[in-house]
């Protein structure tokens, strides 16, 4: 009975997305499946925008659009310039891996709030690791489904960065006001990557990265 219902849901949703058949969805109710599919579609769209736009924000772009107009210090070949290039490549690679995994299909698993990892509703989604290796399942706690779709996309990108690129939860600890930032930390922080889930990409780069990397 349950199996039939699940098959029906997949069938009725198939017009929304082409690659939902590649996904494995377990333990979810019909309404939850609808939300997973909708959020995935939006995540895919956003990742496409990121992959198209990010490469243009290279050192030349930063110099012309941020350093010069703001009259900030700049030294050719500096460590800041080098680490920014590394950072940009690294986040591009992470978003590419997410993109590939979205096409390959994701395993989504719905978890009840009483599931201990959901911490009585404090956690809305998680990925488990063995050592440094992420297990290929995104667990969605009940609370996830009570958040608006934009927040689901943000959470999705956060969790996918763990899932596809083994990122950490550094909670922006690489950013200490008044100090140069650790861009390796930034590129490896799911809390930083989720900031790219909506809005103006330049704004995110400017406020989270450029401002601190080329301090006045
Ligand atoms: Zn996380």
C-alpha cells in the first residue's frame, strides 16, 4: 500500500523535474516529497547561476570594481590575491560537485523530530560523516518542512556542500573582524557557502570576502 502510494507520488510529480527518478526519497510523506522536489528544482537553478557567474569575479574584476573605486591597498602577486584565486576555484569546484550530484540523484531521508540528531527540532537537516567521508544521505527533520522554500534552498545548499564536497561547519569562525580572513576556511565552511543560496552574488563576495581580504 505504502509502496503504491510512493510510486504514485513519483509519477504525479515527474512533470516538475526531469531527474527526480534519479533521486531516492525514503520515509517521507506525500507533501514532504512535493517540497523536496520543489526545493531541489530551485537549488539546481541557483547552482546554474553560480556556475555561470562566479568565474567572472576574478582578480581583474575585484581590482576594477572594488579595489580601485574604494581606493584600497593592492599589491600584485600578494598572498591575499593568491588565496582569493584559490578560494574562487575551490567554491566553484564545490558547486560543480553539487551540480553533478543533483543530476546523479540524491538520497533524501525524512526523519521524525524525536530522532536524536534532530535535537528536538533544533536541527532541521544533517549529513552524517565517517571520519572525513560524508555518507550519501541528506536527512531532513520534520522542522525542515515548516520553513519557507528560500530557507529550504539555503539549507539544501548547506547540506549538499557537506554531501558533495565534505565541507565543515565552521560557523564563520574564519572571519574575525579586524584581521585578514582565512579564505581556506571560508571555502570549506557550509555556513559560508549557504550565503550564496539567494540574492546578489557580488554582494555576498563583497561583504563576506573582499572587504576582509583587502582590508584598508
Ligand atoms: Zn552543517
